[in-house]
């Protein structure tokens, strides 16, 4: 007799939904804040789309968990984590780039989520999330392009013929003449450079909301790490004539006001660091030159230590919500 399959959520479905809830609840707070400070009409339209999309996705997860009799995570709330005394900290251009980078991360995350779920309603949920992320990404790319601030990936010369690697020197990168970077290596260097530029700018703005010296020192350290990693990636590109000067911290407006809760600040910092770990791993997997691999591994170790220190701060402050876990 064939065993009947359980219709209850699997561990993978629970973990992905829980992670999506935490991420979307933090973004609802940020989008709500951006809506109250953005000035450009096209930018506000994009923020409104992102805000309502995240709100709807949150409600769907709540409904799924409620039907299962599962605890709904607390996450983040505008009334708890955003100050009612709104001041503009980030320019509209920075807001667009923030949405651009998080839309990129959403495309990757929802694709992964979709690949590990089985129940039809969860598949449908993540298919819609992926569709929403695609639409948001297209909207923000068009807006950045129309304003002349979209940073395109470098162009590559036309290939005349199929080329096979002939020598082991293709892997070298420390001694002698270095070969030019391959397209996958350039893509990952450029993308990681962009994420670090955004991270440095975001930390600059978030530091202004901190009152805890411990959190402030942690964010300053994060900003310094992002700036250093940016320069390392840019140096690799410079060697191949593809330097990309980009500093989003210039789009931060000085304010002496606590706009964001420190719990939200630490979560955003943790989210960017976790994403960075994943993207650096992708960089290692697609880089054949040894000097690139060694650099990625060294930088990966640095942000892993940074992530661990951030986790310890959140535990000490009582800000780290535990994912669902199996009973003993």
C-alpha cells in the first residue's frame, strides 16, 4: 500500500517562509520610510509598488502559518522600528540604488526558495514573489537608466572563434604576466564592488541613528570593511582598464535624529553581510585565477568574523529572533 504523503509544511518550506517574513517585514519598514521622504514622482511610484508588494507577501505568510497553527514571527513593525519624526537621510538616487540591489537579491533568494519547496500553495506563493521581483527590478533599472545613473556592466570585445584553454598558466595570478579577466570574473567583481559601495553608503546613514556605542563601533567597522573590499575589487578591474568610481555615501544627508531602531539597523547589516558571504562564494566558484580565489577567501573570512560579532551583539541585546527549530 502506498504511503500517503503529509500535507503539512516541510522544514524547507517553514525555513524559507520564516526567512521571507523577516526580510519582508524589515523592507516594509524601509519602504514606508522612503515613501515619506522621497520627492521624485517616479521614485515614489516604485517605492509604492515595493511597499504594497512586501505588505501583501507578509499577509500571505501570516495566513499560511495561521492555517498550520504555527507561531507568526514578530519581525519588524513601522510603529516600533521607524521614528514618527521623519527626516530625509538618503537622497532619491540612493533610494533607487537601494531598491535596485535588494531587488537583485530578491530575484536570487526567491529562485532558491522556489527550488526547495513542494506544496503547491507554497510553489504558487514563490512564483508570484519571483514575478513581483522581476517587475520591481525592471521598474528600477528603467528609472536609473532614465536618470543617467545606471551603472552598466563592462562591455566585452567580440569573440572571433571558440577558444580552448591550452596551458596551466590560465590558473596563475601571482607570478609573471597575468592573463586578462574572464567575463564571469568581471561580472562578479563588478557586482560585489557595487554591493560594497551601497553597503558603505547605507552604514553611513544608519550610524546617525545609533545611540549605543557598541552598535556604532560595529557599523563604523562594517563601513570600513565595505570600503576596503570595494577598493580591492576595483584594483582588479583597474588592471584590466575597467575602473568604476562609485561612492554612494555621498548621497547620505547628515541628520542628528534617531530614525531607525537599532534592532532594525543590526538586522539590515546582518542581511547585507549574509548576502555578501553568498556572493563571495559565487565569486570563488567562477574565478580561475588563483589571486582572485585567494582574495575572495581572505575577504570571506573577514566578513564571516564580522557577521559572528554582529550576531553576538543581537543576542546580547535580545534582538535576534530564533528561526523555528525541531523539538528535543
